[in-house]
C-alpha cells in the first residue's frame, strides 16, 4: 500500500529551486540549514508536497548515493487549475516545451528549474483527469 509519494529534487544550491516553487504558490514547511545555505526544504501547496535537497547535504549523509544521483534530472508533473496563471508565474524560467494541447486532454508547458529539473504544468479540460 502506498500512502504518499513526494519528489525530492536535488541541486548544488536549493535556494533558487525553492524560489521556483514559491513562485507557484508553494510555502516552506521545513527548512534545514547546511553551512551558510539551505541543505533541505519541504514545500507544500494545497496538500502537494515537494522536497529539495542540496548535493552537499546528501554527500554528508551518504557519499555513495550523492555520487550516483548527481546531475540526474527529474521530471515533475503538476496539474494546475489555470495554465495561463501558472505560465505567468514561471515566465522568468526557461521554457523547454511551449504551450501545447495534448491527446489526453491537457494544455501544458514544461519549464526548466534551477538545479536542472523539468516541471510540466498541465491544465485539464473540464471532465478530464490526469
């Protein structure tokens, strides 16, 4: 039984990554410093949770794991109420997939976050669910 799934996105410095999610309306629920920077953070918006962790923080916990995951991008899919509003909120970030309508009933874009991860934001037509 799966009770919950939360992506953990890693980056050299997570402050810019946290800023990306804050632009989408996420709020910080947990912050753990690591030296002079953030090492780990949990962000939440309407029950959707995302974690961010610095490579340095992971290295301190488990050097082998840190070496294995360094530089591996991830793709996060987020369903939004309004693609227009979400697009405006992330307009300052690199657009890697322009707005498109999909065969599965979504209008979506994909942006690249600080840290090199990709986030697809999708609005579904009335009556269609992800």
